[in-house]
C-alpha cells in the first residue's frame, strides 16, 4: 500500500526557484513570467547570476538533483538547513549528488560505477556519462563543468551559490509566497481525505500521470509556486516527490477580483491558435513534433501555447516516455460555470424588458 504524506518544506521551494531562474530559455514556459526574471536579476546581481550560469549552464536537472538532500532533512526542512547540510557534507559527496549518483533518473541511464569512474577523472567514462545522462547541450555543459572541477571546487561553488541566493533573493521572495503555499497545503490536506489516492494525485497535478513504479511505498506531496504550471515528479529512493503547482484560482487575495482561474481560462481560450490546437486534440493525443508538423509552426512557439493551455488546466502532458499532449475532457466548458459564479444573476424582470426605440 502506498502512503501519502504532505511535506510542505521551504527547502523544496528554495531549490525550485533556482531551477526556474537557472533555465532562462524557458522564461515563457513559467507562469512567473519575464518580469519575475527581471526582478530576480536585479536582486541577485551580476556576480551571482554569472556563478549560477557557470554552475547550471541552463540545465534544469542540476538543482533538481539536490531534492534528494532536501527530502532527507529532518522536519521542518528549511532552506537554511539544506545549505548547512550541504556545507557539512564531504565535498566528494556534494559533487556526486550533482553528477546524479543518487538520482534515480540518471541511474536509469548511467550505472553508478560509470558515474564513480567519471568522477575520479577518467576521461572516457566522463564522455560516456555526458552522452548517456545529459538532456541537451545545456546539461552537457553542466556535466562537463562538474567533471572538470575538483570535489572542493564544485562543493564550494554550489554552497556559495545557495547561500547568496538565499540571502539576496529567496528570503524576501519566500516571505511573500509562504502564505500562498501554507494555504494550499491545508487545502490539499483536506482534499486528500475526499478522494482515492490516484484520483487525488491526478486532480492536484492538473491531470499529469504520476507513475508510481514497483517499490515505491510513499508519495511526498508539496505545493510549489516557482515552476507553475509545471508539476515536479521526482523519484527519491522508495518515495516519489510530487510538487503540485498551486492552481491559479488559489492565488488571488482580493475577494472582489475575478478568480484567477476564470481569467486564466478565458485568456487561454481567447486565441485562435490555441483554439485550433484544442480542436486538434479532440481527435487524439499528439507529441510536440506531431503538432508542430500539423500546424507548420516552430516547436518553441507551440510550447508557449501549450504551456498556457496546461496552466489553464485544459491540456495535460503525459509521461516523459510518451511525450504526448491530450485534452482534459470538459474543462473548456468550465468557463460558463465560473462566469455564472462570478457575475451576479440578471434579475428576471430585467432580462425580459423590452425597450421602446424612442427611449
């Protein structure tokens, strides 16, 4: 039997803000938007920005691998505790963590013996690891940079980046978003008692397929703000971490404002290209390449529109293996329900009035 545990800890959000910031090429894929990246640039400063770029090289997986350390922290699992733990580790352990030695996803591609051999300085093993475990040129550069550094250099670089990111950026950022995450954690806790586990995970992950492989006995669920609308699904030993994006409708604080869910859904449907994509998805599930070929548009443009549709909860992405997008049945028609809930009903006598043309 698989257990569910709500695991709302600041160390997760801390790392995910770095994941977002260190992958600037995906700025249009995140709900935080270009303005957030600009604010983070100003807060971080040129030196910290350069060190983050030198360490991660635009590869989102580097900081994700530190989720292993964050998940093993004793409660409450703060960002400060994560930094202190990494600083106290042997430098070789820090570097192995960054290389993916403890990462299930990396180990499915490269054996632990290969990672150890590459870390020891064997050039052929290093090249084999880069070819087997990287996800594009950014990750190739990140792995190559780690292999070129000593244990001490890699550890000092990552710990220094984390400390300065916390002091310059995350402390103030988290003060603003913590109430949102705390409220969402309470909502998730209540909702988890109302649905069976599989149905609950499908709902909170916005339709993503949370694959629980044999041997997984616990789901560690936490709300996350930084990578919206994407979810984080990460294998950790016998557990799977699920970072569920806070839904747009739970971000608004002004009771008179239209629900973010309503605005987001109306905006997503108010574009003729996205409506065409939805019409295509009514016929089946398609990969990014399938859709790009069908519409004759660049994949980067298509990803932008799919990100908006996913943010609105209209489209869902399948597993990494399938790589296909599909339509969530009935979701576009939620717009009518949301409008009826937000706009006061027109009184019957007004609805039936007839106006004289002379008025």
